[in-house]
C-alpha cells in the first residue's frame, strides 16, 4: 500500500477524507488540496506524486471552485502512469443552477481522465436519511466512500 495515495480536493473532499482517515491503514498516504480562495495552481499538483506512487484515489465534491482542478490532477497522474480511482460527489439537485452545471461540466472532463470513476449523488442522502440532521447524513456518505475505497485498497 506504500504505492497508494488518497488525495482530496476542496473543502468537501477534505471533510470526507478527514471523516475516513481513522479507518485508513497507517501506511496509506493522504494529501489535501484546498484553498480558501478557490485557487490551486498547477505548481500545487506535481508535489502530490512521488516516484514510487502507482495508484491514486481522488475524492472531490463537484460544483465548488477547487473541484475544477480535478481533471488536471488526473492528467498529471496519468502522465506518470499512475492508476486513478476518482470518487465524485455531485451537489444536491436543489443547489443553484450554476453549481449543478459546473459539476456536470467538470464530471465530463473527469470522465475522460479517470481510470475508474464512481459518482455519488448528495440527493441520495435525502432519500435514504431524510430523518437525520444533515451532518449525521454526511457521516453516512463518508462511510460509503470509505467502503468503496476500502474495497479498492483490499483488492489491489
């Protein structure tokens, strides 16, 4: 597992990674790219990838400013022959149209770069856990992401 790294993008991805960190084996490296002003430069991407890295799991909540860098992170990994599993969380359909459209556009770009793509919809939380406060429902999403990543880690 020393050749695997989990990278989160933006506040949403970082929140998910923080929620699952305690479940990760100690030897799994993690990194977060997050910026208060939504600006992440290309120069922030290259240091994410060490020479011995062969697999990356990228977690991002689409629609936010930082999520737009996801295709570039995946391109950089592909350029280094690193296998990429990308877990994308889509915004609630009730969010503003600009956010939802941005998420869909970014997802199309990600689809072209990821080796494996898993798309989860926040609306699922409302359908399955509408009786829970949103912060508790989000913890359920974190655990679903952990189950997916855990299965990926154990199968490799």
